[in-house]
């Protein structure tokens, strides 16, 4: 599984090695507890799995204020856009292969930066106020040298004491 409890993961789909999964309650649960809410969730999960089997996974639609950088130029533009806006606070979030960077094989898969208030491209008249850098994600379009350059941008940002960082 993806980790976490069934309560946290049920009703959400994920893909692994080309196979789609929809975690849900085990049917024997309803022999012990006839909760209408959980039975309705179970039916919803089965309907989601059926929909995925017929039409493929639902498309993920990002809000207008989110940009995924597909080139190193876009990473540079995102960093410049953020820093030129002179934010007092920036939220950033790493997705990684684990919790322990000292372990062999640990990698930062992606890093997202967000600043400004509200949603949409009109935030502070900027084209976007959140951008994602796909670093060592298996689908990252960046070359190894570009990934290293992006990491250096992130290190410089992390060392900038004039910006309050909110890290997840």
C-alpha cells in the first residue's frame, strides 16, 4: 500500500507500475458493523474503481496559480518571479523517498514553493504564485545537471534569512 491507515487512504486512487488501486473497507466489516456511512463509502469506492477501469484515472487539474516547471528556464523564471515579488513568507514542501536523508537511496522527488494570498493567476498580478520543481521524480524532464542547478537555487533560497520559510 501507500502507507497510512485505510481510514486515511480509502476513496483515493493511486497507481503503481501501471496498475490502479482504490483502497476501501473490507466487506467483512459490514458483517460486524452496519454503519450506513461506511457502507455508502464502500459503494462510492467501488464506483470509483469501476469508473477508472472503464475510463482510466481521473485527470488531475491544477489550480490556475500552480505551475509545474518542465525546463530549467522555467525553474529560473519561477525563482526570479518569486524573489522579485519580495515575499516576506514562502511556504515550501518537499516530497522525498523517505524521512531520513542519511539513508542510501534517499532523494528529493520534488519541491514546491508558494507565496502570496489567495488563488488564481491574478494574485498580485503574477502569472502564478506556486511552482513545482520536479527534481529526482521518475518523470522529471530535467537532466542530472539541471537537477543539480535547481538544487543550488533551492539551497540559496534556504540560506536567504530575509524570507520566513514555512516548511512542510
